[in-house]
């Protein structure tokens, strides 16, 4: 079966490779094409263990001139991107094939899950209620791991569509040739386009990129998904979903995440909020024009006639005319605002309800006139979009670091002559904040007449105040949560509430503490318990609260296994504390693509959370390149919406088992050793930082204009100030994958040496959390390659101490692989994941040349910098392309 499924995928990869080859012959010359074919053949030999082939590759690359390297890096990067396109389309093809084969299992996980609920005696009423109450929010973030330019992504989407058209059974030879010609044109255009952005994207650019994802795929995928879900619920529960249901919604950090990003100002946030509403209004204008064209119906209900107020031969068109004009007026008003001009706001739509009510009246009228076929078509899709996307398209979250709020409150207390808030005890801070939150007077005058008060006029403090003022001026529906990064204390939450009150925000944004480091995760439950015990705070939250769990910084701080277990325990404790105080808790998971940042297949990741921690509600970040991989193609977007819904429903109605006491004890022992090994290497080895900056392209990554945010929180900081994303990205580039396994292998090995394999086997079979942890470790170890890492080291350092550290790290990697194989009782990695195994095997002949070339490029660039003090070197472009190509080949980069 796997071979049958893989055959079309192999054909697609071959087709795209051949078309790229033709393009290279035509536009880069026969000599380059021949050279690439020679390199490809040698790389395949090297993949299959031929030492001579790799030696020949090294010799070939050593003789290349600077200008000869760029076309090679570009060609191999394109091969890897085309492999991604083929794999993405293959997922869509597999879904379609299942529809033709009645005996094949459904690709929709909800089908299987609803059958499972029936077997487990979950009643139809309980299932129906839970589906109606689902609150899944996917939060798109602009973390800089998306290396592909938007212009290339559009070409890749075009190639994907061509593959789809080629799959159609009844294409004439002429039609087939026409599709192939279009593919050639797109591949040629991609080859002629620079892969590297000329400029770093602004936060506005990032936000527009998020809007594009909605417009191109999710705008259509969401109503299709809800239609599917509605049919399933009707079949299994005997009644359709309510019209207002929206199990999945979307939010964004793009333009709101100011943590460590000085480019996100209050003006930027305001512009993004207007842009988001403009984009929504524009999409709705198109929808309502198409809807009015369709609704030429004559019959209407009495309710419709009364609402219209007069007789008209086409009542629906006439009734919706005003809604269309209001949408147009809204779009115009927002366009004027974006240009810094004022416009008439009398017709502007300010709430979802204003748009929804006319549509619902039309729906009721059509149903009353016995026209469900029309009511449940374009009109129902429109209603479902409004329920999901509102008037804002994406609700904007705001994120800022706790220290900035403390600085702002300190400025206020100093201005008032009360001293420096930052130096007070935690209890004193809480007392002051609670007292002021309950006071009816403002803290500060509107205008300051004392320029000597320097702290309150500090630009950072003024920016915090200006951000709050900007939020006060928005429709509350446009805004999501206010996230406090590096949250430590209850006063961090109260401080943000006081700043919102001072700005006059009528409906305050819910304040969400983000617990990130190991210490903060361990203290999260105590912090929330203190807040829940405050009478004023309990009244304020009205029985609901959200807490964010950070994956990135905790893993950088303590290593993958220790951070993972700390996150699990924090969720357990937070769930228990919330239950004690009768608070409905929503956990917000700040996941990334790589496993050290929480990445895992969605269903597996959610089902492996502590029992009770997902109670029908969850928020999850979708970051960087994962947005494109999960939502860039409509069919795959549909599948991911199904997976999120299925995983949340299953974790809610059939939660995983409570871990046994002996499992917990073993996890504590393993993580204690894991964090010790990890920190000994990362923090205490005096050569570690130098190794990172010499052997990996950590410094070179800063050349890539990936995102709007600086690579470091503080410009002068060391490894502790390095952001988690470039930290992971750098180790991924040299295939050492260190953040994902360092310490974990040693901990597992010790437990095996102590004769506890039987207990580990039990955990692996019975505990979804541990199973997921081991599966993710196996996936990342399968992508690691000690031989490639050694190649970088050999080319980039002669320092014996760095080489000794490199040897130690590679040995630890090999030990981690052997330990994992011993635990699973297998002879090779991915024995039970043939799809990923084959995927990596196909990519290796294209990845290996890029790695070898990248090591040479890094060496040449550093020589140029040392000898000629150049700001830009002749190899910069090729080096950036190699980084982008390797990232595309390995996919989950950061």
C-alpha cells in the first residue's frame, strides 16, 4: 500500500526535478546542468555509504570560485522546495483518493473519533453539547523561521495547483501540455527570482502575510470544515449545529508582539488593526456582492417584508443593499484612516452583530419559504465566516515583557512621590495595585507640567502608556489577549490591569501571564492561586482565566526533556488550582515548529497533555514556516482544522490516563539528570559559546532578513540573551540538533543501566505523554547527522579545545541514538515511520551538497571579514541561499 501511495509522489518529484533541469539548461547553461547532475550522483553515492563519492564532492567544491557557488546553492535549494511542494500536494491527493475507495479508511479523524465516542458510550447529547461549546483559537505569529519570500510562495502555490490539474482523469493531450507549459513558466520564474528578501520585513509586512493566509485558503476552508462537522453531528447526534457555532477562531501576534521588538510601536499596532478590519471589509464586500447576485428570489417571510418596509420584486437583494453600502463605507473609512485622513463614519460597521443580523434574517426568511437549498449555500457560508472572522479578520493579541510594565508603574509611583515600585516587596506591590484598581480616581493628570520628572517621560514608559491609549480607542471585538512574557509574580498581572484602567479601556483585554523559564513554570500554580484568592480579582475574571505555557525559553534554559516535564507538571498544577477555585481555565500553548519549542503532530501533542487540562478550550500558536505548511494549501488547511477539532474533543471527552506514581518518580529522576547534563554543557563549559559561534552559522543567521524582530533581546548579551529561535535554527543548520536531545539521552541511558527498562516500556505503551516525548526525540535524531556536523567543525576551527568539545557532543549524539534504539528494541530509527524515513532519504542527496557548500562559504566569508574588513562579502548571497535551502529541506527549523 505504501509503495502504491508513494509512486505518484515519486513521479511528481521526478517531474518537478526534470522541469527544473530543463530550466537550468536553458537559462544557466549546459555546463552548470552537467555539474549539478554530477554532484547529485556523487551525493546519492555518499548517502549510500560510498566514502569515495563524498571525497570527490569535497574536491570538486574546493576548486569552485566564489561566483560559481551561488547557482549551485540556488539549484539545490529549489530541488528541496519542490520536494516540499510535491509532498504537500500528495497529502491532498491522498485525501481525494480515499473518496473514490469506499473501503479505505476516512482521512477525516473526526469520522473515526465519532465512532469511538459511540463505542465508549459517550451520549449524543453530551457530544452535541461539547461540539457546540468548543473554543479552539489558533494564533498566527510572525516568528522568523519562514525563510521563503512571499513572491516565491505564490509561485509554489501555482505549481501545487498545476499538480492538482494534472491529476484530473479527463485532460486532453492539449490540456495536459498546457498545464505542463504553465509549470515550466512558474519554475522558470522561480529560478529567475531572488530567494532572499532585499530588506527585513516590517511588522506591517508580517501582518499582511498573515492576512494573505486567511484570504487564500482559510476563507474557503473554514465554511467547508464547519459544513463537514455539521453533517457529522447531524448523523451522530440527530440535529444540526446552531448557526452561531464557531469551533475554531483565529488571532494574531503580528503587529501586537512588542516583546523585544522595538519595531512594534503603538502606531504600528493601530495601523495593523485598521489593516485587519480593512481586509475583512474587503472580503465581505466581495461576498455580499456575490450573495446579492444569487438571491434574486421573490418569496420572502413576513418578517422580511416588515424589515424592508415596502414591497419589492427582489426583497433579499433590496434588503441587503444597505449592508453592502455599510461594508463599502467601512472599507472606505478604514482606507482613509490608513492614509491619515478623516472620513464620514456614520455608516461604519463597529460590531459583528451589525453584520450578522441582516444575514440571519435572510436565512430565517428562506427557511420559512421552504428554500433550504438556497439558505444553506452561499448565505450559510457567509454567516459561518462572520462567526469565525468577525469584523476584524484576526483578533490582535498584545504581548509585552513584565519588566516594561514594572518600569511604567515605577514611573507613576515616583511621580506621585511614593518611591520606586520596582524595589518594593511583592506583597507591597500587590497591596498598592489592588488599592488603585478599586479606586475611582485616576492616578495621573492628563498633562505633565514638570519636565524634571524624567522617568515618566522615558521613551519606553511613554510607549507603554501610548499602547494602552491605542487599545482604549479600538472596538473591543478587534482585540484578543494581553500577554505578559517573563511573568513571575501576581503583581505582574495586576500591573497590566492597572495600566489598562488608567488608559480608560472600557472592556479590559484579558490578561494572560506567560510562564516560560523552568523556575517560572514551577511557580506558575502558586502565582495563580494567589490571584484566585484575591476577592477583587475573582470578581474581575468572572470565573474564566487563560494562562500561557512557554516552550521556547524553558527548553533553552533547561533542555528538552526537563522543560517538557516542567510544562506538563505546570499544566497539571494549574488545572488543579483552577478547579479548586471554580475557574474555567484555558491553556495557551506557545508552540513552535521544532520539538525543543513544543513542535509535534497536533493530535499527538494535544492528547498527550495532562488529563483535564484541555476542557473544550485551547489556544495554540502557529509560528513561522508552520503556518504555510499547515494552512498554505486549502486541502491541508481543511485537514488541520479537522485534526485540531478531533484532538480537542478527544482530550476533553476521553482524556488520557493519570500517570502512575512510579512513572512520575522516574520522570523526576530523569529530568534532574537531564537538566544537570544540559546546563553543565551549555552554561558551564567555557568553550561552549565559542563553539556555537564558530561551528554553527549563528552569527551568519543575522544576515538573513527573516523577521522584523532582532535576534537578541539585548544587543550586548551572550547566550542567555539569544532568542530561542536562532538558537534552535543554528544547531539545525549543522544537523547537530543539540537543543532537542542534549541531556535527554543521558537520562534515558542511566535509567536503562539501572535495569528499569520494564517500567520505561510500560510508560511507552500506556502513557501518551511519554510516548509523544520519545516519538519526537526519534524524529529529531533521525534528522541529526554527526558526520555533517564534523564536516563543519573540520572546516571552521583548528582550536583543539573546540574540537574536543565537538567530539564530546557528537559522542553524546551517538549515545542518544543508541539509547533510544535500545529503549524501543529496534535496529534503526524510524522503523515504524516509513513516510518520514523515505522523505529524509529523498532529501539527503540535495541537503548534503548544501551543507558542504555552506561550510566552505562560512570559512570564505570569515576570511574576507578578517583580512579585508568588508561589510559585505562576495559569498554572502550564496551563504544566505544555503541557509534557506537547508531550512526548507529539514522543514521544522525553529
